C-alpha cells in the first residue's frame, strides 16, 4: 500500500517518496518483498502515482505491477483497488505498508510460515510498544484470543491501554480476504474503509485469524512524521557505521558525525574524518584517507586515495594512489587514473586524467582527455562550450600547460608540447612545440 499522502508529514510529496538512507521509503519495502521471491509485487498507488511507480520500477523492474487507488478512502479501499488483479487467485497475499521500511525478510518469512502451519485465513504481525499512541490496537478476549483491531481514534480509554499494536503487515488467503473486504463499511471516526476490519469479519465467518507477536518494535514501526523519519535515518546510519568499524576495519574519527549509505562499501584501514558524507553505492578502497567535509556519491575510489577537505566527488572513478582536493569537484564520470592529482579549486567534469597527471590549482577541465604525466598549470580552463554545443579537448602525454591557458575546444595539444602562460589555444598544437600568445602560435619546436 503506497497510495496515501501521509498527512502527518506535512508535505506536498507523497510519504512513500520521502527518502531514507538515500532511497524512497517504498524502495526499501519492495526490495525486501523481492527477496522473498514472490510471483508478483502489486503496488497500490494514488498520490503522485507516476513517481511512486518509477521508484518501484527502478528497484524491482518487471516483478512489479500497479493498482490505482484514485481516492484514498482507507487501507481497506487500497487493497480493494487491487481486487480485479488478485481476487481470483488462490494464492497467499502478503500485505505490506509502504511506510514501514525497516521490515526484515526473515520476519516476513516467519509470518508466512506461521500462517501456513496454522492454516489461518489471516495472520497479523503485531508487536508490543512502550508507547502505542497512534497505532491500531490488538484487542483480545480474557482468554487471550484475538477479537479485533481497533484504531486509536475509535478506541475506548480501556482499549487505548493495550500495548500490543497492529504493524499493518498481514498474510491473507486472497479468496478469504476479498470475500471479507466486500463487507467492510466505513463506520468509524475517520469514515474510512479499514483493512483491519477484515480480521474481525473473517473471524466471525468462521475463519482462523492468527497474531504473530514480534519482539523488535523498531523494525515494525511506521514512518508517520519527519521526526520519525530522522530517527530512522539516524538508526540506519549508526548501524552502517558500526558494521564498517566492527566488521570492515574502517576508522571513523567521530562516528556520530559521519554519514554513510548502507549500500556503500569501504575498505579496511581507511580513515574517515568528521563530517564526511558517502552516498549511494560508492565503493572506497583500502587505506584511503577521507578528510572533513568531503562528499562522495555513487563513485569508486581505489586503494590509498587521499581526498582532502571539502571535496565533492559524484558519479566518478578514482584509481589507486590519487589525491583529490581540498575543495575539488569531480562529477559526471570524471576518471582519474593511478597517481593522478587534482588540487584545490579544480573542477573535473566528464574528463579523464591519465596516470600521474596533475592539475594542482584553480582549473576547469570539462570534456577533456588528458594523457600521462601531463601538468596542468594554475588557472587553466577548457573552454568546452560555445553556447550551443560542448566540445572536446585532448591533451596528450608529457605536456606542460602553462598557467592561465585557455584551451578553446575542440582542440588537441600534442605530446611533450608546452603552452606559455596566458596562451589562448584555438588551433591544434603539434607534438614537441612551444606555443604562446593570443591566439597562441608556435614559437619554437622543442625537438
Ligand atoms: C494503519 C493501520 C493500523 C496500524 C498502522 C501501522 C488501518 C486502518 N490501520 O494505520 O492499525 O497500527 O497502520 O503502521 O489500516 N494507504 C493507502 N491508501 C489509503 C490509506 C492508506 O494506500 O487510502 C497506505 C499508505 O500510503 C501507507 C499505508 O497504507 O503506506 C498505511 O496507511 P496509514 O494512513 O499510515 O495507516 P495508519 O493510520 O498508520
Ligand atoms: Ca502509518
């Protein structure tokens, strides 16, 4: 179920699109569902349906299909909107909430196993909470048998004392579910069709209802507010960092001020300084040093890379023994081959710096391929954009680009050539030449 807006988020964005650990809430849930190898994952969408569908497809692709719930009239109505796709199946249906992102596959497997073993028509996953406020309560009779679920808003004072809550996750026999669902009425405080009423209806029509009481409250908690979202974020972050320290042998100078995606990998003996952010599926090698304020997103770093303070590395690749920063910006598939160096205030966009090449200060390198052992002087700019199109710059091996050289692309500088300080290079430079001036002319052959 992922059709609701999530009023308590106070957002114009559907709740399930809010991100946890860099991925929409719904992506977490469908990823877990996928790991159970279901026949299909049917997602009920409504608010911002297109975007929710995109997020689901990006995570599980073909396995997903969708049911549209045009108006959000409650969780019962959400499942009802999938009737035509599911009602005729004799299969087992696991109902998950798009806003319960930490649910583990193992817990779901246990739920399904219990459901099958007991021959239940409906099995509810429940948990006891210190503070059950806001949740539906599991009401039992004096012998402890399940009676019904009552929502916070509909509960009596006595029922509100119950600490055992409905997690919003259930296992159903599809046929029994849809038979009961047809009888749900919106007779409650919120005027909604409650999926939770199905349990009582099944019970009264002679079906078996089971409750599996789980012991990890956090895992079953839903995200309802931004405060809860921040708590979850914090929890995932702490867990990821703990795992990296204890199992991965990574040093964090201050683990409470590091931000690492659970999908990132970091090699042994790498040192992460405070205020570093590592996002997405970044992979960082061994014995690297990542200094304060760096952000690394969906990038790969080899071993012994040094990233100095306040550098941003997005969608890029850095081979072993390179040094980057401080205040460098690598983006759009920037590639540094081994032992390349990019210094302060250097931006590298969609460019490759080959082995041992250096750009130490204040440069823009865009759409460029730069050979081995080349030195890019301070203030060099690849003028790659003519206002309409982007053009490429090629600089070959062992070149010395003088300070403040403008390379007006498309342009090529041949191996072992040198450009004088302040050159504006508008034409290709042959190998072994010294060029200088505005526009730059060949002043002498070096060989
Ligand atoms: C629901 C349960 C409650 C349980 C809690 C656990 C009901 C009536 N109540 O309450 O017993 O303790 O979850 O988290 O089911 N959704 C739709 N369409 C709708 C309404 C909701 O798709 O018309 C989706 C939401 O997007 C969300 C999920 O269903 O992903 C749960 O909805 P929400 O409104 O958060 O239910 P709760 O009030 O938390
Ligand atoms: Ca909820």
